[in-house]
C-alpha cells in the first residue's frame, strides 16, 4: 500500500526538533557512505524560464529511496502562486514497493531550516547572540524557530525588500527592522540569507570577524546568488553536497569562474564536519559560511519521520497502486 500525505497532514505531524535530529543523522550517514545523494539534473524546456529538478537519494538507515520533483517557475509570483512547488515519492529499498507520495512544500521549508540549525550548531561561535535575517518570508519564520532550538539569541534583526512582509515578521517575532542588508550583516553574529536573488544582496566587505552565515535563499541555478565573491572568498565554506554545489550553486560557481576561489575552497561537506573527519570552525575570529542548496537526502529523512508518524496516528490515505 502507498501512503498519500497532503500538506495539512504533513504540517500536523512535523516537529522541528525531530526534523533537526533527522537531518543531522542523514548528513552523518552520507559522510559515512551509507547513503547516496547525487547532484540533481536540471531540466529546462527550450525558450522557458521554468526549471525542473529531480532530487534523488537513497539511505540504508531509513530503508528508503526517494525522488523529489521540484518545479522552479519564477513567473508564478506574478499570478500569486509559489515559485517553487514539489512532491516527494519514496520507495522501499528492500522490495521497491512505493511507500509514500508526499506534498513537498512544508517538508522543504522545515528541512531547509533544520539544515541551517545543524550547520549553526556545528559552525557558529558558542557565544553568538545576535541573529540576522536578510529576507522575512515563511522561511524566515521557520528558521527563527529552528535556530532558537540550537542557540539562545538575545537580539534578532531583519531586513526585506517588502515593507509589509518585514513588518509582519517583526510584529510576530519581536525582531528589530533594519534599514538595509548592510545594517543586518554588520550587526549579526549568525546571519541567514533567505532571498530568491539573482544578484548579490550581501557583501563580504560587511562580514565581521567570527560571523557564521547560512546562505539559503538563492534558487538552484548557476547564475543566481545572494553572496558576492568577496564574501565567499573571505569565509570558510561548508557545503551540504560537493557535487550539488559544483552543479547548481551560483554562490560557488560564479567566484570559481572568476578565479577568486578554487574547488578546494568549497570541498568540505557538513556531514564530514559532524562526523569529525573534517574540521569545523578554526577559531573565534574565523568567518564560516554554510552554502545550503538542499539535497534529496534531507527530504528522504523527513519523509521517513512522516511515514512512521502517519502510520502511528492513522493519518493519510492508503491506496494500492498495483490494482
């Protein structure tokens, strides 16, 4: 039987502490060689801006293989629809049976915030108390919850191009509204960039010693980035997946193409840091940056949580695809 989970059912079951733990375990499993998460192919129809990515993974620990088909359609914003939409299909690795079909929107938002929390716990200074957001949408709200689960922040600053969005975030969270991205960056000890930007909105010249950055928002396209080349060059860069970063991260590929950095500068994965096979933060003054593209293994880890929770709670719809 195949379990079908809608967005409302997913939201009823997701718990950030559990998602953070699952994402952390998934990256350690990848570093140990007990999971695979190859770079996703990007498909574009001739003459169209839309991009379609098949984000795949398989994991010994979860007993699942998965594919999340992500549609990145920028024109959707003009008609009031999300620019990114997705669905996750999982199969049992033992017999290939289709285990579940899950709406991907909430899974993506929660696992993305969880990955930033995992990276922040591993890389940020233990005494970091000022959190900054460049971008104030739904992803910022979930990031705030996730990061507060791993660090105690005394001050939160936020900036967004949208006055309405940033005011709503500040009213809901008590965050201070900044006048510019520069003001946020210069004040922050942990910074999250959460914009769908094509051109840099954050400059490395603004980075203070000891800063940790979670670079999250840029779409998976090699010509989109939020951080300028100086920022990438100044930071110790950790990626979620080397192959994915070198395939689709504009934050990485553009400075590589300019000769500002070489491939070794982006050679370490967060799972290797968590496992201890690669170093984390070098000292209190070092600038660290987690380049978060998102990998199918994170979706798979959350899918495992949801399948187990749904069966325990009697949620979802079971269908027999083989009938």
